[in-house]
């Protein structure tokens, strides 16, 4: 109840003044902080961090009631709160606050997704979805909306409407594998076997093309033949690691981040590093703090094997120079004995493990 009371105070204070937003470095910093906390809580199920983060948000909103960041802060608060409760008495005031500042169709779609996919309130989720549907302009957003409507139709037993929504989703964006998989599942359940066979062939063609593109990229990436041994980065203990010390052995280098878990890549690295003990594994982090990795990340069972390898930290400029920036999280580079990049694998693919094995054998046999 104290949060609802605080919310009423904030809303009443904003209605008493001209609606001119305030901006400061502190407000911008708060938005980044909440974004990171939401990402960590969501990706790593660190739910214990949510209540203190929400407390910080309430204090921030009380201090800056007309902040330019208020809509974003309310959005992150709703997203985080929905991870720990489905109580609409607590969640709906946050939804109302978001919508009081932001009526964009994509905002309504984002709220609808959470309400629906986390089983909080399907009725209100559908209401928001229908309100925003005709105003969505980005194909991916229309794709998502149609998928949600297809699921609704299936829940109601309306298979014909579900088929229509699935087909609309794929017309909006035919590159999304999840759409084809959902549609195939629907066709199989409803015994539309001829159409199911056609869709299965489409999925196989997409997978084959994806694998081909992956292998081609690994050979023609702009990072091929880039010097790797010129870098010097600090490790978890602050010790400078000179990459030139790894000359004479193949190196597997991966760009990773706390909030971007490598659930498929890590098991591959673990198996390959055991099979090729003479290859050096280096993990390059571009934004986290050493203490965060030590206390949160590396203690998780699925990440403990990383302690057996070299973890170093790069600033954003070096990360961009090495991998192309933080958007390339999961990228794996294969470096030859002379210290030059020979292959660039953009994250996980079913071909990754086989390609790493094949190319490591080649590099080990080179003089």
C-alpha cells in the first residue's frame, strides 16, 4: 500500500505543475541503472535484487517527479515487479503510470506481452493488444501481435482464426524461425498434414541456409587476419595479460557479458577445451566489474569451468576493435599460432562445435 500511496503523490505532484520534463546526469544514470538491474534480474533469476531496486526507483521518482526518465523507470519497475508477483493490485498502478506518460502502440504491445505470457491478466493484455494492433508500423511488432492473437484463438478453440493469425504473422516477417515452428506445431496438432509437410520443408531450408551463412561468415568476416597478439588487458585480479605470450599456440577467444548468458556456447567451449588442451581459451568481458563476475557469475554451476581459463576486461573501444562492439556478445574468434584471427563465429550454431574441432586440428598442424 505504501507504494500505491507514493504513486498517488507522484502523480498528483506532476499534475500541479506544467508538464515540462527535467533532465540531469543523475536522471540519465538512474535509467541506465534500472535497465541493468532489470536485465540481471531477468537473465539470471536474481530476484533478490528486485525489491531494493524498486525502493531505489520510488526514491528517484519522489526526487524527480517530472524526470524525462519517469516513463522508462515505470516500465522497468513493471517488468521487474511482474517477475515476483502476479498481483494486479500491485501491477496495474504501474501499468496505468506507464500509459499516462506513453501511449505509443509498441509500449502497449510490450505491456500486453508481459500480461499475457506471464499469466497475469489475459483480458487486459488482449484489450491492449487490440488497441495497439492497427497502429503498429514495424513488421516485427505486427509479427509478435499476430502470434499472440493466434495463441488466444487456440485457447478459445477457434482453430480457423488461429490459422489466419499465424499466416498473417508469417506474412509480416517470414524470417522468424519461432513463427514457423509455432505454425508447424499448430498444423501437426490439427492434422493438416499436407501443409505441415510444406512448412517442415521451409524450416529445413531456413536451417540449411542459416548454417551456410554461418560458415561463410566465419571465413569472410572483416576480422579475419586481424592481429590479436597486440593487445594487453587486465584479468580478474588486475594483472596485465599480454596476448603476445600466447604466440605459438591456437587461441579461442570469446566476447561475453554478465547479462548475456552463453547457455549453448559454454558447453561447446568446455568440451573443445578438454579435447584440445594445448589451445588457449580467453574470455573477454566488455562492461562488467570483476567483483560482479566473482560473486554472481562465476559461482553459478554452469559457469564455474570458466575459472580454469583466462578472463580479461576490455573497454568499449577495444571490444569494438576486437569483436565489433557489445552487440556481438557470444562471438568466438579462432586465432592461429602467429596471433592472427583465422575464423569468426557469430555466436552459437549447430555447426559451431564441428567447425571449431576441424579448424583447431588444422591450426595445430601448422608450423
